[in-house]
């Protein structure tokens, strides 16, 4: 019975990650079934390296969307995969540096005044995607997929169901508010007749993902290596976020060197099969925050579910029929939960925002991250979470400390 409960919770976590997980390969021309498979394999490898201590799921990284699109158009998928494997190696190099020098310098580099706003941005930076989906649009708002009034009824029903189950339910049901929200939203979508089952009818029961072997092109490798620096900052923010949620310091145990190495190995493995690079998923961190499901075994089941779905064509196609308003309504809560974790870290650590230095770091970080500021040279661009993380770290290093802190 316990294993069944854990398996159901694991499947629920995959529901949370599914929309973003498959959107990334759809945007970049990669295979969605391969993305499911590599998310599962990557998560299992991450758990192996981190000794299965962290309740976190790894899947398609949005930070690599633009570079992959450019790489696929310029060098093709195999060479792009070779470049992404090199990007994964950068993670391992950073992990080795942390292992040699310890993680104290990371804590000096990332005090609460840096970490707090970055976690807030991780949540609120995704807010437009959630709202667009709740309104029946694509994540970027460019396409109307469901009529707005219909979408609002569905998304708000899914949201209210999730909130109600999380607060009022008892027992095992209380651990599955997201699944309940999806079921209610999907049922309403059926009644409105907005679900297209044609992909399910045409899909095979068993289908092999379209794996692609990597090729090593030095141009693609040189292009991809710098890109890895930005999601590394996002990774640290996510690990700090899940540490705040669970009340455990994962920077100490299993250690940041292990989590970064796990992320790197997962990305290398994903690229070896032709899948998108992996990253720790903020959506799932939000789900963990909401459900208090801190058992890492749940993520093992999430990974196993993803691998199974990668080979079951009709089941994978059925998941893709979930209308965007259903996920959008639930994500409104999940992304807000992540932002609340960041705000809580500022409060718990008594970050004084009356101090001009702190105010400048927090203010610029929030506006750059949520506003979509972008710095770029040619095809390479830093934006969103990656950019605001680097900006926050840089400002913290360059701006002078208050006199009382210096003398202390």
C-alpha cells in the first residue's frame, strides 16, 4: 500500500512537470518521447550521485532553448548534442572545484540577499507562462488554444480543487492535490468538448523514442560551453529553494559538488540519447512545497513513470491531450509557492531592505529577472533567471558592505 501511494505521488509530480518537459523539445525540434526518457534516466543518475537524498526531479532545461534552436539550424541535432555534452562537462568541472575548495566560498558568494530574490524570480519569472496557459493561450501568449471564458472556468476549477484538497483533505488524498486538480480540469474539458483525441487514435501502443547519437563538432562545442554557466546559477538557486522547503541544507549533505555533478552527468546522458539537457525543475519544487512530499523515493517513481511513458505511445499521446488551461490553473499556485519560499528566506535571515546596498541588489535582481532583461552577443544571450542570478552575485561582490558590517 505504501509503495502504491509513493508511485501515485510520483506520477503526480510528472503531471506537474509534463507541460514544460515536452514544450522544450517541441520548440527546439527534438523528440518529446526522448525528452521523457532522458528526464527519467537523468533523474535516476542524479539520485545515484547524490545518494537519493533530495526530493527533486530533472527534466528539459528552458535555459538552453535559444542555443539549441540555433545549434540545430546551424550544425544539426547530432552536433548540437555533442555541444550539450560539453556543457554538461562544465557542470562537472565546477563540481570538482567546489569539492577541492569546499562550499564556504559559495555561501560567501550567495548570501540571503542574493539567494532570496533569485528564488523569487524563479517563481514569478514563470508567472506569465502560467497566466497565459490559464487563459487558454500558449505559454508565450502568441496562440489562442482555448476560448478565454471556457479556459477561465477550467483553470479556476482546477486551481480551486488543488487549493481545497491541499487544505481540507485528509490522508492519502491530501498528498495528491495536483492530480485532483488535473482530474477535475480534464473532466470539465471533456464536457466542453475541447479535447482532441486524434493523436491518441493515431499513436502506437508501443513506440521506440527517436534516439539520436551525438557528433562532436568543435564549433558547436565552443558555442555551447559558455551557455552552461547560466543554468549553473539557476541550479544553485533551485537547490537552495528545495533546502528552504525541506528545512535541510543540501549544500552540506550531500553537498553542492554532488548536486552539480549529478546535474552535469544527467545532461551528458540526456545528450547522448538525443534529448534536451536536464535541469532541476522549479515546478516540482513548488509541488513539493505544496504537498510536503519530501521523500526522495517519490522522485524515483516520477523518473520510472517518465521512462515507461516514453515507450507507451498511446499513453504519452493521452497526456499530451491535457488542455493548457488545466495546467495553467495549477501552475498559478505552484509558481507562487516558489516565490513565497524566496520571500521567506529574506525574512528568516533578517535581510534589511532599508539598507541601500541590500535594496539595490534585491530591486535590480527582481526587475531584471521578472522584466526579461537580456544581455547578448550575437546568438548568445543571458536573460531571466540566469541573468538576474549573475547580476545579483556581481552586485554583491562589487558593492561595499555597510560600515557596521565591515567593522564587525
